[in-house]
C-alpha cells in the first residue's frame, strides 16, 4: 500500500481508537485500541476493570486500581478468546504501551504499533523497538 493511502487508513483507525477510548470509565486517562489485520478490525479494547467488577478505575485519591486492564491488553485478550490471531497485525492505541503490555504485544505476534501519544515511561517503546516491532507516532485530533 502506498504511503498516502496507508496514512489515510492509519488516521481513520486512530480516530476510531480515540472514539473507543471514550467508552472507558477511567477518570485519569481514557485509552482506546484497535487491532487490525489484513485491513479488518479483529479486536478492540479500552482501559477498564475486569468483567464483573465495578466500573470505578480509581480509588478516592485518584490512583488507578492495580487490577485495571489496559486497552491493548483487553484487545489482545479478546483475540485470544476468539478464532483470530494477532500474528502480523497492527495495533492502534491512543497512548503508547507500558512495559507489561509491550511484552503482550510482542508475544501476540503484532508487528506494528501506531500510537497517538507517548506515555511518560518510554521503556515499553524501547522494548518493542528492540523486538523489531515497527513503531509510529500518529497524533490525530477528533
């Protein structure tokens, strides 16, 4: 796919990830993600509590509960529970991955990560780069 067409698709998918982030109940930061393979969305996710838990992500001091799932982890787990595979896919995420999620991304076989904003700790990005995963910052405003 030529660069111009790829940028159009990337922008559209990132815009969708930004919309998906709005579904999060987290007050500190709402993050959304999509996993795309062969130009098909195979999964989506946003940060939030596990199924069956109260949708409150932060405690009274606005610190995130330890059990809150990150958007990309939610999307990867949805794929794991389906007949799809992340091998060769692109992850679109509104905030660059943390260390823990970077390991999941690599193990899932995702080959490209397009992110909308850089997380304060860039060690997740450094890990992905070392793993040979293509990284791209794409700031999209909706």
